[in-house]
C-alpha cells in the first residue's frame, strides 16, 4: 500500500466511515469541507508522526500541510527526506 492509499484508508476509517477509497479524491479539501476539525487535525498530525516516523515541528503546523491527501503525502515526503542546509 503506497502512502496515498494508506493516508486515504486512515482518513476514511477515522473521519469518513462508509465512504469508499475511490470516492475520496486526493485533492478533496478535508478542512474546508468540515471532514477534519481542529481536534481531528491534532489526531491526524499525531497519526502522521507515529505512522511515518516523522516530526511535525512548530513550523510544519500549517493546516495547509494537512488539507488534502496530496498535501499530507507531500508533507510526509518532505519530512522523511529533509533538505540539509549547506
């Protein structure tokens, strides 16, 4: 299971019971559409940290990093392979 499908599976289990994975597009705005609220965002961040062994520091707490499946996937990719300052 790739990250996209894994993220979708978590979101459906926790926030969208009864929705099929094919119905949740990777661009669907989870925040604007009320799927994930402020407490849900904290749950999502905790899951991302635990599941992908990454740290969400204060600078990364921007809700835009968790707005869509694509945004979450991109954040995980960046956090997993940080660019080192030279």
